[in-house]
C-alpha cells in the first residue's frame, strides 16, 4: 500500500482530506503541529480523528516565538468581520513550515505524496493556501530533495483546493468523516464562537449543504 503524509489540524478540511486519502487506498501518516496556537482543542480533535481513521499520527512541537499572528499572540484580537484583506489570523509562512516538515517526513518513510486540505474558494485569503504557491513549493522541493534529484519527486495533492465549503462537507459526509469531532473555531471555548472567519465559513458550508453542524447546539 502506498504511503501518504497528511497534514492534519483537526479542522473540517484536513479531516475530509484524510478520509479522502484513505478512500484512495493510501496508508496515511498524519502530522499534527503544536506550534503555540491559542488553544489545544484542535490538537485533541486531530488525534481523535486520526485514531478513528485507523491512521498513524505524531505531534510535531515547534516554537514560533516571534508570533506575528492573532493565533499566536493573545494580545491581538481575532477579527469577527470578514474583510478583503489577509486577516490577523494569518500565521507567517505557516504552510511553508508545515510542508517542509512533511517533505522531510515523506522522504524518511518512503511516502510518494503529501495531502494538504488547502482551499482557495471559501477561505480567509491566506496566500499559502493558493494553487500558485503550492505548485511552486512542490517544484522547489523537487529541486532540493534526494527523491527529486533521483527523478522521484514527492507530489503535493490538494483534493479540496477548488471546492466550496458545502461541496467539501457533502464529500466528507459520503466518506464518513466524523465531523462531530472536528474543531474549526479560532477560539478554544466549549462551543464555537460563530463569529470568527473559520466559524463563518464552516457555518455557511453546512447551511448551503442543507445540514446541521454536529458541533453546534442549534
């Protein structure tokens, strides 16, 4: 069975991506990052989802002491109004960092592909979620890795990149994704805040899919 590295955050998109990779027959090895984010709920969600998917996982703990994001610095208020700018929840170069770890892991275990749940439709406008960046990173990694030098470049697969949130949710339902265990909210409360970018896109997706979000009480 071919191995795949999955970037798993515990959110809706990454959980759907994991189950998509499983459906395609990959042996999934999940990377979960503890990078000093505001809360640990998403880490617990990621572990639970990986276990339910019968997939191997490991947590990579890294430090970003320079912060530069509302997700890393509690002194920066999380925005609750959608704007046509890159929001304060953008973590500088986060996917560049995560994918670098993923390529190292993939080479070490002999995985041919890396799955990331990046989406460029219903998203907050993060530049490291766009197809242009992901293709460029894949090309750069092929130039700087042993597998690439030997003509066996590792591929970045983005099955959700051009889907709306409702399309992602419908796909996940068909794949049996346990959305009740996912966590998308930027805040770590008992229930989602319903106001941050992530909550708004998630809520919109479930509404458009004609479904009730299982982590919301109403």
